[in-house]
C-alpha cells in the first residue's frame, strides 16, 4: 500500500471510530430499542461516515485540466468551495477547487 493510501486509511479509520463512538454515546443504544430506533441510530452513524469518506476521497482527486474545455483559455483557480452533490447514496457536502475561465466566464467545479 503506498503512502497516500496508508494516510487515507488512517484518516478513514479515525473517522469510523469517531462515528462508532458517537453512535455508542447515544442514550437510546441499549437492550430495549425498537428496530426503528436501531435503524435511526445506525443510519446516522452510517451517514456521518459516508460524508467523511466521500470528502476524504474527493479531496485526493487531482485535476489535470489547466485550460477551459470550451475556449482553451487558462483557467483561474478560485480556491476551495463547498457544494451540495447528490450521489447514489444521497446528498453530501463536498469541498472542491473551483475554477473560472476569464475568457468565456464559465465556472468549473471541478474543471471538466
């Protein structure tokens, strides 16, 4: 496993452990829970970890695009911005680099 993947694994393991700790701290966790309550507690934990994993992996992505796919002008890096994205597993918030073309004024998030 290369260094980048090892770092990712360590960060994800820490986030998984934090999600589990948060789930176990819920006062509802116990022997008298209904199936609906169990699903709610586990579902929240799953959602928290999924969000963290998606953010980590998206953050590792590198864009090779340096020019606008529409007009060929060099893109300007406008910094990191947050965006709501609907994935196959539901809506998540991601932070990605936003680029803008000074030629045609189009924005790319991430550049296409």
